[in-house]
C-alpha cells in the first residue's frame, strides 16, 4: 500500500532507450536524484534476477551510507514500488507493469475514500454547521 506518492506529469521520452524510459518512470514517481534512480535500478534487477537486496548492498552499489540506503528503501516502500520479503527488499510485484497496477489500485482506494469524505462534507456543511465547527476550533 502506498503512503506517500508524488506523481509528476512528464512528457514521454522520444527515445525508446532503456535509460530514458527508466529515468522517465523514476522522475514520474518523484525519484529525481541520480542515487535514487541507481538504487531503483539495483532493487529492480536484484528482484527480477536475484533475491532482492539488503540496505548494505544498495549502499555498496550506490556509494552511499547504509542509513541513506535504508532511507531510500523506505521511500520505495512508501511510494508502493517495493516491499519487504523477510530481511530483503524486492519490487512489489513480479514485474514493473504489475507493480504499477498495484499502485493504481491503491490510488483508486484512496480516491474512493476521499470522494466519500467529500460527499459527507458537502451534505453536512451547512452555514450553521461550519460556523459551529469554526467556533469549536478557536
């Protein structure tokens, strides 16, 4: 489940090279720093063709401290692209397209709850109710 996801609307790359597509994907979900993109590639490769990663492996591959790699892995989990599997971190699903489908499902559930809240607010937010609410907050 996503907890913190930033979605940027970017123009789809003209070049269909892997580097441009990976960069587009990462920047679209708020991963803009080179170290974030490199860490994402590492977790993707190690999930798809290995057993996932531990923070120390990300730190070694990216030339960063273990604490920083742990923060990156936490960020990946908050955006919904990664999950923990025992002591290792892996891409959330078996493929990136399935991972994106899971993120979209999360967004749908969140937006449905927001819509329910809006309907209730619209129904109950009379002038008197809003005035009373504001008075209570003072």
